[in-house]
C-alpha cells in the first residue's frame, strides 16, 4: 500500500519535471537556442546529483 503511494507520487513528480523541461525547450526560438537549452538541462542534471 505505502509502496504504491510512493510510486504514484514518484510518477507524478517525474511527469511534472518532464512537462517543465518540455515547456522550457519549446520556448526556443531557433535550433541554436534549443541546443543551448539542452546543454543547460544536461549540466543542471549533473549538479542536482
């Protein structure tokens, strides 16, 4: 029961994070900016760990 609750919360948080990343990338005006934003996300993910 508790494990299912944690899995549900984990999935919910992952979905929110993914939606935020997608929105951030979608705001790019061109391919150069998109690539820059992708690099920013990649380096930030290493800092969080």
